[in-house]
C-alpha cells in the first residue's frame, strides 16, 4: 500500500465527487494527506490537486463497493458522508481503501482507528436523527405542518421515511437551518432541496391554543418530588430546546414578519 | 370547565403512573389516515424529573368511586374532579400528534360509576381515534379491574398495549390498602389479556389480517415502598409475571406520599428512588442478561445492596468465575461481566472475528473499562498496571453518588479500608457485600 503522499485533494463537496477522489487515489497510487471540501483551506503547505467530478468514474467506484465489501459497507459510507465529523472525507477514503483490501470484514474491524472513528461519527448521526424524530415540533397553519431544526449532522435523509410514513396525507416541511436544506412533502411526493432563508407563517389561534395546552401538559406531568434537571439535560441536551414548544414563551413563539417575507409555499415541488 | 382545566387536572392525576413507553410494535399508516408506530419507541420530550414523555398520559376521569388508600383520586380525598368527553380527548390526541408532541395516547381512568361504564367510555375514545380519525399511532389503555370480558375484548382490539396494575406486591397489602380490589379482580383480566394476545400468533389471525389484540403486549406496575414487601418478594413476583402472564414490562413506581393514613408511610417520607432504581436494574438483568431472580436475591438477602448495583454485587459474590477472557468466553458469559452491556458484548463478538482483542482495542470499541478491568483478561493477560488498591477498586465499582453515600453511611471502622494498601478478592467481596 502506498504511503500517504504530500498531496491534498480538493473536491466539489458531493458524494460523487468524493468517490472520484477514491478513483484518483487508486489511479495515481497515492494517498492524499487530506481531502478538502469547497471553501476549506489547508494548514499544511502541500500541493492541492483539484479533483473534477466525473459521473462515469464515480459510478465505477460506487458499483465496486457492494461487490468488494458488501451492501452494509455502502450504507455505512453513505451515512458517514452525512456526519459532522471533521475531515470525514479522508476517513471515508481510507475506509474504502481498507475495504478493498480486506473485503466485507472491514465492517468488523472496530478496533482499527479509521473504522472506529467513522463508527463513532455514524453512531452520533443516528443518535441525533433518532432524538429529532421525537424533538421536531411542527406548527400547523393553513393546514400545513412546518418545523425548524439546527442539527449538527445532516439528518434530513434519515428523517425522511419516518415523517413521510407518519403524515401521509399532510403537507409538511422541515427546515434544517444548519445545512440550509429542507425536507418537503406533499401527498405522496417528497424532496430534499437547498433553501436559505425561510419565513414561517404566523400561528393562528388554534395553533397558539395547542402550544399552550402542550406547555400545560409538560409542566403538569413532572413529579416535583423527583425533580432531576441533570437527568433531563443528559437525555435532551439544551441545544435542542430552542425549537421545542415546551420551552418557548407565548410571545416568543409568534414569529415576526420581516419585510422581505419569503412566504412559505408548498408549490415548490 | 374547559379543556385547559380538564387537562390540568387529569394530567396531574395521571402522572404517578410510570408505564409510559411507546415501544413494542411496528405499524404503518392505514390508508387515508395518520400515524405509525416504531418498535423501538420514541421519546418526544423529557420532563423536569428526567422521565421520558412519549404519550399523552391522562385519565379519562379522576372522579373515582373506589377508595384505594395510596391514590390521590380515592373517593375520600378532597380534590377537584374532572371528566373528559371522548370527543375532547380524541381531538386533543390528534392535535398533539400532528404537531409531533407525542407518539400516541396513554389512557387510564378512575372508576366512573362502575367498571363497565368506565370501560365503555374508554372504548369510545379509542373507537373515535381508530375509526373516525384513522389514527395509527400508539395507544396504551388501562383495563379497569372488574370490567366485563366482552368489553375488555373490544378495548383490546383497538389498543396496542394493555395493562392491569397490580399496584401492591402482596395480597395482604391489597386487602389493607385497596379494599375494593382483590387479587382475583386483577389477575383475571391479566389472564384474559394474555390468552387473547396469544391468539395473535395463531394462523387464522396471522393469515386473515384480522385485527390483532394488543399487539404490543401487556404490562403492569407496582408501587414500591408503600408496604413492607421486600425486594426479594417483588423481584420474584416480577419474574413469575414475565413467565406466567408473558408480560412485556413490569414497571416500578417509588411511592410518593399522597395521603395521611395510619396504614401508609408518613407524609414526609422521601420516595425510595434508589430502591426503585435497583429494581429496574435487576429487572433489566432478568429480561436481557439471562439472570434469574434467585441469583440476585435470596431468603438471607432480601433487599438489594444500596452501594453497588445488582450485577456488580452478583459478580463480587462469584469471583471464582472471574477473570473471564474476552477473546474466548461466550456472549452469555460476557454479559455477566460488570461494565459490559449488551452493546459492548455484541461489539466484542464482532471485533474478535477479525483478530484477538487487547485492552486498547476494547477501548476503541467503546467498552468502558472502569469496572470491567477487574473481571477480565485479554488473551490471558490482565490489564497492564492494573491498580488493585482497595480504595481505587471501590471507587471504580461504585458510581460517585454511591461512593459518597457509602462514605457518609458506612461506620468509621469500615471506612479504614480506604487506607489499607491491597485488596484481595475476599476482602472486596466482604467489604462490599457485608451487612450494611
Ligand atoms: S381505583 Fe384507581 S383511581 Fe380509583 S382510587 Fe383506586 S387506584 Fe385510584
């Protein structure tokens, strides 16, 4: 196996782009010191090679993964790509190289540095998406459901099936403000699209009433004699509270309407 | 009285019921409807007491004609009363569910007029939800002791999970504190539900897509600390409930003094939260770790050791089985090592297929060695530099909280063990399992 060379790859930030980095690494028999997404800068003074995304090359790498190391490894890599792990690209590249070398058992090499780092990152992603299945809060206005989240990982693809399954006859939107993406659903179509600013509609009376009912329930259901804020915090870290109805004040929950209101529309699909 | 007032009263009256999980069944939406159920369960929030909120947990009514001493809703208690109409409750559930506040409904009730009438009201709520709103989310409903089995049957076909609360772990306690209930009135519906659930697995139901009876199974709850019943008694009862009635879960609820009564602990008694915690740990060992109740407690040791958890306690009493070699022993044996849980054991099994594991490898798998290190070897070798100083071992086997408690409560003579240099296995088991 070639040593890590003193070259750095720069790719376009897409999954296909990353697969092309893998292609390049095999083609040139070199292992880059790092793989940079657009806008990332290197700290070392290595030569930066721009890797052009080529569908055919990406397709060849993609097809080889399940045959060489199994479908599980492909799922794993796709998930790894959604994580917030710093330098996830180089880890994925190194993981795939291990996979070509060892075959499907790469998925069992949990004591290897690269594999265990990626496993931890994917576990984090899955945990966050599982938590958000519960913590997402929709507002219902004009019969449409809207929600905002600020996750660390790119969780929308993992939330898609769950929420589409849950509300098959509704129209809903989940805005991931961290990554500038939104999951949009209308019976029975869905899409994940890039979106920057989005002004959610003003809540109506019914919506405000349900928020108050929920806060009443939330405050009532705790048993004073068992008060345990530490335990609550460990199950429900504070960074999720921002968008949760139970912690908002009534006036805070009414979004202000800006001038450049970009009205929410479900006709984007 | 509006829905706000009712919700305030009826959520407050329901909060002592602990069986609030949404797990155990996977289901997709019915055509044109709403909702799914996820077998793993989903927590939608955590209350200020740290407990998971998954379901809208309310009573249909708190206007109860019974007079159970330990209960806030008892007839003789002077408290505001409220009753939901089935429509109000169904609308509330759907409104919460659409906003993703909840996984579904956990509906219990005081006895309004009589058990049959109460059950009819419960059926109406569930019927509205399932038939009118085509709601496929999770529904857990309480069976009212003493209700007609024909009504129970209808209720069970609409619910995901049913439960009959045992409340008190012995018939004596029941006689004393819940004069309107009897062992028979609790175990009869439990037996009926068990038989109906069993029918789900028969071929006719499986192949004809017949509606299933409480597909997520049956659970129950016991109050801990309202009566003198020991942990040994409670754990044995728990084990036999899992076996005899195929229960999915047994929940424990530390008694919160809600009533002044010569039959009950004084009003200023603290809820026995640690005891409840130990029982849950032991329950976990029964359900997932292959332990039997008789391995954890016996006639001589009727209550759990407050300072170490039940698994650690067991291990210390069985040092002849340790150390175990992580590269050799079976999955079942790995599960017996303090500090190694189901996830770690599975990872070890997976990882050792590609090569033998050392202590560094274990760490990378995410195995926490703090406790496990004293009970394992890797390919015959103990952890390099393992410190078996008495105080260090003690600190490792106890959580900071347990250790703090131990330092306060243990006698000065026992405290001196912290100063002595070396700890033998015998010492360890002695100082940790001796009478506290
Ligand atoms: S029957 Fe239930 S609600 Fe009524 S007093 Fe007894 S425990 Fe309380």
